[in-house]
C-alpha cells in the first residue's frame, strides 16, 4: 500500500522527469519519451520510472541510453526538486509496455467471429 507521502513524491518526480525528457527529446526529432508512472520505495531511496517511448522500435536502444545517463538525469532532477526533497532517490528505468499489451488484446478481440 502506497502512503500519501510516497504518492506525492512520485507525482513530483514524474512531473519533473517528464519536463527533463521533453527538453531532451526536443533535440531529437521523431522520438517521444513520456513518463507513464513512478513508483517510490517506502524508504524513499529508490524510484522505479516507467517510460513510454515512441516509436517502439527504438525503445530498447533509447532505454539503454537513458540508463547509461541515469546519474546525469538524477543530478538534473535533484537540482529541480532540491527545495522539496532532502535526498533525491536512485532512479531505475523500465519500459512501460502496457500500451502494446492493450493493442495486442484489441487485435485478438477484433479477430474473434461474432
């Protein structure tokens, strides 16, 4: 069960990371990275960040690039939230494949005869 504090910190991190990725992907045309969810551990030391990446064929290489620059992203996030949070959590990035899952279910349901 997520506490109110965890939920507030997750929303703050999601908002700020979305802005960071928006500014970064503005330089690379045709790529869109959005932060779909953030889950913060109970001790607020780890944040799992779920990313939706469009186009999906570039998602794995982009995730590797983001993971490689996680320390830089964490530093930039810490600069943005330094007045709200005492310590910025460690970031771990994951691909949010829920949209692909939904699309697959829609395809399967569409193939069924009436």
